[in-house]
C-alpha cells in the first residue's frame, strides 16, 4: 500500500516513506546526548530525524549533507520535546484515537488500516514511535495555542476595514504569490551568510522549496512551508518587488541581502487583483517556415481580426487559424509575458519553434472582470496571521526559560 504525504493543520513535518537503506548500526546505538526539561535526547532520535530529513529533501546520505541538516534536525527535536513538556505542565493530553485520526489525515490512509500503515513504516525502516512523537507534539501544541490564545484573539471591524481599504485601493494592481526562506543576521552576519549559502546549495539540487523553508527558515512562514500567499506589489520592499517582476512562475531567486536578514524567494504565481476567473483569449495564430523572408512584411499588413487574410500580399506561405477561449496558462511563460502586455487588436512579437515562426493576433480577452474580496476571507487571514505570530512568540519564550542541556556540538 502507498501513502501520500500532504500538509495539514500546523504543517506537520514531512515524513519519509521510501527509505531504501536499512537503519545502520549508528542509528541503533543509543547514547544520551542531552536533556530538555528532564526529557532525554538520544543519539538514536537525532540520527533518525537526520536520516528522515535527508531523504525528505531527497539528498544523498553522506557526511556533508548530514552536517548541513544536523542543526535544524536537533532544533526541531528540542522544540518537539518542549511542546510535549509544556503540554504535560498544563495537563493537556491527546488520545490514541486522536493521534491515529491525525496521522490518517496527514498520510491519507483509512484509520481502520492502521496496522497496515504500521507494517508499511516498519518495512521501510522508519521508526513508528518517532513518527508518532512528532505528530503528538504538533497536536499537543495546537491544543496549547488554541487553549491559551484562541479565546483572546479578536479581529475588529477596524482591522477588517483597514485591510479591505488596502484591497479596494489596489483593485487592478499586480499581486504576487510567493514563498520565502529567511535567515536573520541576529548574532553574526558571517554565520547568517554561511547558512543562506548552504540553503541555496540545497535548492540548487532541486530540493523542494517548501520542505527547505519549513526546516531552515527563520520566518514565521516556515509553518506554511514559506508561503506568504498573495501580496500586492506596492506592499513589497524595492529589492523583493524588482526580483519578483523579473522572475517567471516557479523560478527561485538568488540570495537577496536585506538590512536585517538574507532571503531567497520563489514565485508561485502572479495575477491582477480582483480579476474574476482565469484569463482567456480569442486569438488568430499566424505561422510560416523560418525561411520565409516575407513573414514580417505580412505581419505589418495585419490590422484587425476581420480582415481577409488570404487576399493580403505575401499570404501564400502563411498558415493561420483562429483559437477561441484558450487560457493564458496554456501558453509558455515567454508567451504569457508578452500576451499580458497586449490588448485586443494588438499582435504579439514573433516567436520561433523548431523550423517555424509564428505570432498571435488578439481578438478578444475574457476573465478581466473585477470582483471584490469577501470580508470573511479578510477576517480569516488576519486571524491566521495572529495565531501564527503568537505561536512562534510563545514557543520562543518557552525556549528561553527551558532547562536545555545538550552535550554535542
């Protein structure tokens, strides 16, 4: 049976399914490496988490890559211990049935097939107890945050109206949906630069951006795999905005140095705010072999979609056909960029593919109608931001006063 990894609730750590190597002797040999509020940290736990993280990131399991992820794996192990310790102090518990249901939702397996799932993990060399401990820590932490803050978080009409005003004032403006990985310069600029360079190396190995962000980013957005969601161009600092404007969808930036941090961003999507539905086009596609020297002359004779193209000079080697209601997402990034700069009645530039050249004449554009945002969406977005901020702040406070003793470097 195969189980699909998904994100859920507070973005549970992505666990490894397909581990081809058996647990090695160093994994099985258990040493005490530290304590967190009297909870033991063992070499076995850390090695398992390092191994899971390396395979999750789809990296080669070698000393270099283990060194790159060791600090992050240890940090997450400590945080999970703190979450469990805090829940114990507050007498917050979860039942096995809650845990089973949570794992069922995350890994997409029926609860009644729990034994099969356990066997599956065992066959892949994955320690189920560690998987369950990580899941338990997330569930307990969700309960802690909800119990401590949910009843006190309010979203006022003033906040909704202020954010709605921003949206209304930006109707028709460009929005970017992007993700970030951020490394603060809090302690040492040199150390921060080294860390962001190591992160860039991981991304250059085609490691999934969201996975790297969730493990290494200093931003609160790490809980969502680094995703910031839709942000207006006007709300961005100049360096970030310029980078996004020059990126294609799916592209990752170079390292960007800010005043207080380094960051890497990935463009997930972009749109015109308030635009209803997907943008569609009625176009006429004109094409010809590359060796047709009269193609540009023919192109200059095109004035509108109602012309009799066959009667035009230089038309004998030109093919043309009308395509209706084609979504902009069906075009390549290069064509999309050019189309977005054009209006009805205009022509694109000439594109080349294989031994052909072609351009498009735009006859109609659909999906540009504007609709206003639902205030409930604004309220939910503000609430989610507050919960995320309080969650991270509360965990940082707990870490500062916790009794953490680590005997390794």
